[in-house]
C-alpha cells in the first residue's frame, strides 16, 4: 500500500469516525454526506472560481456564516448533479461538515492516481456500509472471483445493473477495465451517488451510473455491453409486480413452455433476463445467484430459458457462511453465462464447490497455519488466507489447456438436466451413477412401494401414537421414542399411518444423506403409528424389511440422496424423486449382507437398551 493511499484512507476514516462519534448519526447516513463532499470537491477542482472548499476560504469563515455556507455547498452539489434529490439535506451538523470540509480541502484529488483513490474509497465503503447495509455490499472474494473468470480487459464495456455502491465496478477497474467503460444502475439515490462518485474517482464521469429503476432506464443500452457483473437483490418476498415492467420481460409471461399474462417474479430472475438484453452476442454475465434458482423445480423454466439464450460456462457453489457477516444466511453460487452467438459453441459446464471463502461467520479473516515442515518448532512460518476461490478461478481460466481438474469437474447441461447446482454434479457421484447406468441397476421402486395416501383425521381415535424424525436413533436405526398425543395436538405434518414391516427414512433436515440419516423398521408394537411427512414411508414388496433398511444405511443410498437435496436452511428431498434412486441388482450378495447386518444391529441395540434400562433401575433403587 502506497503512502498516498494510507493518507487518503486515514483522512476518510478520521472524518467518518469523528462525525459518527460527535453527531450520533448512523454510519450509512454519515457515508452519504462524505460521498457528497468528495464528489463536490472533485468537481470544484475543475472550476477554479469555486472557493467553497478551499482551505483559505474555509479558514476565513465566521461561526455564524457556517449555516449559509453549508446550504450553498449543498445547492452546488444539487445543481452540478452530485446530489440528484433537489430536496436533499445534510444528515450531519454544520459544525461537523465544516470540520470534514477542512480535512478534505488539503487534498487535490486530481494529483492522486486512480488506483490510490479507488482503494481509499473502497475502505470508506467497507467501514460504513458493511453489516449495517449488507444488501449493498458484495463480499470482496466474490467480486474478485467473478472479475477473474469473466476475462476482462481494458476495452470491455462492463455494466452492473444493480451496482449498489459500485463494488463490481471497482473490481472490474482493478482487473484492467478502463474507467470510461464502467457503467452501472442503482435504484437508491444515496447508494447510487456513492457509485457515481466511485466512477468519478476512477476517472470516469458520474453519468456512467444511472439512478433509477434498471428495468426502465437502460433500454437505450440494450445489446451494447461485453460483460455484465452483478449481485442482484433477491428474495420471494420482494417480487417485482409492476405489470408495465413485467410485460417487457419474457420470463414473466412464461410458464411450462407456454405464454401467459405477466406474473410477479423474484428480482434475481428478472435481472438475469435484463443481463441478456444488455449483452452483445458472445457477451458474458457473471452473477451471484441464490441456489434456489439452480435447484428448485419451480425455477426450471428459468434455467430452460437461459439455455435457449446462453451457454452455461461455470457454476461455483459458495460456502454457507459467505453472506452471514452481511446479514443473511441465504446459500448462493456464482454462475457465468455466455450469450449465444453464431461463433459461440456449447461445451460442458465447469462445476466446483468452494469450501472456504476466507473468513468466518463474524467476517473475521481465517488463516491457514503454514509450519516449517523441516522443523520441530511450532513457530508460525507464514500466513495464508484460508480460501480456495483463487484456485478455482485459476482452474476455470486454464480449462482449454488443462484436463486434469483438481477443484471442479465438467458436466453436460441440457434442457433435460434437472438442476444446475455444483453439488449435483460432483465427480465421485457422477462416476457412481454412470457405473449404475452401465450395469443396468434397477430403481428403488422395483423393490418397494411409496405410501402416499395421507391419513384422514376424522377416522382417528382421540389419542394417537406419533413419530417425528428426532424419535429415531440414526446410529442404531431404532425408534427410541413414541409420542402419545391427543388428536387435537397432532402437528400438521402428521401424515401417514405406518404398518408392521414398513420402513421409514428421513427426507428432510440437515442430517439427510449423511451418516446421521434416520431410517427405521416399523415393528409389531408400533403397528398403526402415525409418522411425520418428513419421512418417506416405504412398504417392501420384493425385498424384506431388513434388506431395505440395510440399503437405506448404505453409501449407495446416502450418496444419492445427499446429491438430491435442495434447500439450505432445511435441506429436503422430494418424495417424487426418491423412488428413482438406483439400487444394486437383486442377485447381488450385498442384499444378504445388509439383512444379516441389520439383524445383528437389532440384537445389539436391544441388548444395549436393556442394559441402559437396568442401570437406570439400579440407580433408582440406590
């Protein structure tokens, strides 16, 4: 870091801290005023007749003149376009504004290189928006990764249509894009003003960032960009409902391959179509996207539409911790798409799972401890951030010359592909499924039925036995607890009546598909018990209960079911896909081994529970 960078960083930090402490104003409000001040100062440097931010002029001001000076300064910011809200007011006290103006007045921004100003401004953004206004802050590792894999260069016309404070624009600048080729759009006037000032600092002009609704204000720019980089707002609770906007987007009228009246859409879906509109043929979009768009069956029409208009180049699954420090636990991925052109050829898509993004849930940097392997000392020899996105990005960039993939794998994505998430295409799972296909392994539906008929509460007794997932011990596959509930207390998820010999297996919860996966046989004493909808209720037909339970505890089943999970907060597998899981051929000796193992497990578990009960009795007697 240069001395000039440190000077600017220190000045920006001192100003924000001073105002925050003395005025008691929220950091994001302080940030807005500092951005106004910086943007106005840079414009005034080009106009020598303006003295409002000259140190000599400021020193000559009397205390009673500060109010008038502050208003005159704001008027200039409004007239010059630094502030687009004609009714804006300063958020901080005039005395603090005056102090901040004097601190800034000693700098001539025109004399600082763009990268120095950009780095100092980035520090200001991180210190004031991080955490408090997380919706505007994309973690730097994601920004740098997308900028690396999208092959940016000086002449790439690049836009972020949901640019916030301009994090992606700064990332693109650092990756080599000229400041005159950076464009953005932001709905919020305050935050968009920060993006305008950032572009101005880097050497562009403020008009390259438009303040307003990206779905309405960018039509004249359609088909003019080489790259779109974005982290659009996402969430089903904030759907776009404006019919005037929706009617201009094909995805809002498309359902099940047929056209309908415009339907409300989650913003991240509409932004994907907007990105395609903005790109030239052959242009590339790199975006953060919630995993639901890649996984959910309800979003398949989006994936199919994208495949008709673009080639999927890469998907990188981000760790679940990625956005936790910024106020949300939504599981996300990075995806890269190339808009179709006459010269663009479809190829296999790169899929990778990032295991560490470089920080913990509090946002604190995580380091690897690199010791001297030739020494017995515990002395720390080096520091390296614990992250793998850099390696994944490098592997993507070398795909054409590197067939020996270490961090990811290649998958063929077509309209028949059920999902796009990287977890669905891991090599070890693909190899297992390929071997099963080649060996003509039958489906689970060949050996058991899925009980789908739900109970009728009007036919039930007043007190019922009920089993939830937590009532099954995954280690022993035993039902260890039966809840006796009055009919009125049965939860809404009480769904199926199980019979002796049925087998239940969990389809929801964090343990689904792991070694803690819950499965059990319904024994005679539990005949007629009601089970939760979190279970699949299986009724053996060709194999017996012990054989089926043995399969449900095997790697064959667990690896397939884990791959089929969707959702992050509460992972789940649909009943409809369970029966398509592959099983070994029925003449395979594994079935007998599994049955023998389960019988042995039953015996040992019964003896263990009897022993545990005897200890409790003995303790009670003592």
